[in-house]
C-alpha cells in the first residue's frame, strides 16, 4: 500500500526535526562541557546582572527557578537578587507517577536530594507552589532561537510545565553560543517570552 504523499512528507519532516534536535543537543553538550568552571561562573554572573535589570524582574512574588546541572547557566546569583527583592523561590521536582514536574518552595539552606536524572531537587515534603501565583519562570535550555523556540533534554517536562503557569513571564537563561538561527518548532513546544545571554537580551514577539 502506497502512503499518501502528505503523510510521507509529515513523517519525513518529523524525522528531520528529531535528527536536527539530536545533533544540536550533542553539539551544545560538548561545547558547554568544554567551558571552564570559572568562565561559566563569570558568564552566569553577567547573565544575572542583565536579567535583574528587566522591568518584569523588579518585584516578582513567586519565581520558578532551577538548579544548574551539566554546565548549565547557574541561576543562583539571579535567584539571590530576586530573594532580596522579596520573591519566594520554587524549584522543580520530577514526579514519576505523574510523569511531570511539580514545583516546591525552597529557601536557602533547605536540603536538596538528587533525582533519578541526577538533578538536585526539593524534598517531596516541601510545600507545593500555587501555580497561578508564579509570575516568573526561569527556563533552562540547550539551544534556543530568536523566535523563542528552545531545545531541552528531550523529556518535554518544561513543555508540560509552562502552560500550567498562566501568569508567568517566561525567561530563558543561556550562554550566547547556545543561540541558534532557527529551531524547527513542533506543536507541543512552548516558546519563551525573552532570552538573556551573557552578551544580549532578546524579546520574543508573541504576535509573530
């Protein structure tokens, strides 16, 4: 049986998108791994300084942050600033029964435990966040483009999480070399509102 041409084209496009994302993940992991620790810290500090100047970050109430792994931008300097401005910080924990991220409140000094993915997470006993109260979401990325499309680790956790934060300004944090010209977006991909790197700020045109 011959498949309809449209179905063949869609399957081929999906295959190309998957291969593209796999290659970008491989390349970005390698580049990021090669960045010395002191250089990562310096770049993360620059990103924090630039992000802290955004009007959306003047007085957030509840911030969804993350703990950096595998050479990611470290959001800790920015989270320290936001805490000084009165923000409460919530961090992600993967609930394997739900197959999704759950946000828990976290204060400095609270214990974290390592997940099955090797990510430091809040304890399950930590208070859960009111998702509607989150007004700023810091989003990690392996790669991102000027239209706000991002590539993560391929689990889709943030694409599930972001739609549940109806009042959150979505701010991606990335090194400048992680910015690529275009990422082939898929229907489930959730774009961000702005991107801060160590050299620039990009806002995404939500109407485009």
